């Protein structure tokens, strides 16, 4: 009688799934607007409290991490059914859709992922308490943090499951849009400027959520994920996406009155990429998988570059 010895997993094989499920490559989606808010605070309010900046960055990282991992847990059935995602069965990256596949492939126990996500959210709480009561951040610090945790956790988890009921786009607009304001607020209090500057970003975020729902449409229908694209159909939402991107670009106009003209050139890159993502949608080319993937890639990168371009704009021309 012969026995088969199963080789032990290497350290990297055990660690890699945990790195992948956190989607670290997507964390700039929250970190870049946080940096933008800090730059605005420096330009308009004076010197930064770097301790406050770093503490807020850590809290934001934990909330974002908890959001991504909890989404993986609660989207398990949807991700399992998704055969049309951008990236195929295994590829993961900034522009792929349909989750990381870590739980679908059984690389991490689902309950462990849920525990990890909850721990991230819980660990962000004492940081917020320390910032408000020991470091002197304003009284809105904890409410803003609580809103971030609420939006992140209930985006896909019961009983709200916003992404499954057509509220996901709104949750994302609030959650990501308020990061700029929150970063400014913990430094120098309330100001309408970060709200105005964050509007193009807050509109682009749900627009890109709509675009990324297109390749996942069949899986969303099969698993009852009634996002806006499922509820209204891809034809109408292609129009909605194009309108939202146009509005996002127009909302960059107020920045022209805040900075010198040459600095505005930094905004050209995200604008060009966003326009490139709209053209296939207007032409109905989203029906072609390759053109849809190209549009999603241009759109996601363009969206990600909005806060980065705004940061550069205010750094060199504020």
C-alpha cells in the first residue's frame, strides 16, 4: 500500500491569498483623495499636523481593508457564478471585476475572512477616539469615521446590502466623496472648499461602479444582485454613465478659479481617459467584450487619476 504525501504550503503560498484579498492595489482609491484633502488643508489653512495625518491614514486604510474583505465574504455566491468578469477566472488587478477569487478558490476559509474584516473595522475605532479626544480633531471626527464604517460594511452585508438593492452607487459616492472633506476637517475644521473640489470625484466613483457592472451583468442577474444596471438595463445605464462622466468633468470647472492656469494642465490626463471610456458606451460598443474591457480600463484609471491630478494642481498652482 502506497501513501501520497501532500507537500506543505510555503510561507508565500499562505501569505499571498491574504495580500490578494485585501486588494492593496485598489487602496489608492481612498488614499489619494485623503492626500488631496491634506494638500487643500495645507494650502488654505496652514501647516499640517503630521501625526494627525498619519493616524487618519491608518484608520482609513483599516476601514478600506475591512470593506474590501467583507465584500469578498458577502459576494461569495455572486463571484462564484461570475464567468464573464474582466480578468477571466484567475486574473486580479486594478481593472478586473468580480472580486479577487481568493474565497471562490478556497485559498482562505470564509469565516477567517469575515473575522479579519470585522477586526479591521473595530481597530479603526480606537484610532478615531484618540484623534478626537487626545489629538484635538473636531467633534465630527467620530461621526465621519462611523459613516465610513457603516457605508463600507453595509455596502454588501445584510440587512442593508446596498449593492444588491440599487443603493451601492449612492453609498460609494458618499463614502469616497467625503474622504477629501474628512482629511481636511481633522486638520483645520469645516470648509466648503474640499466639498466643492471633491464633487468631480464623488460623481465619477458611482459612474465607474456602473461601468464595472456591465461585464458582471449575467452573474448579478443570476444571484439577485439588483444594482442599477440590472434594474434599468445596460442600454439605459450606458447613457447614464456617459452623462455622469460629462457632469464629473464639468464639475472640475470651479477649480479653474482656485489655481493658476498652467496648473490646470494636470487635469487633462484624467479628462482624456474618461472621455475615451465614454466613446464606446455612446456607440453601443459595450456589447463587444474587448471594447467594454478597454472602456472599463480607461474609465477606472481616469477616475483614479482625478484626485491625483487635483493634488498636483493645488500643489503647483494653488
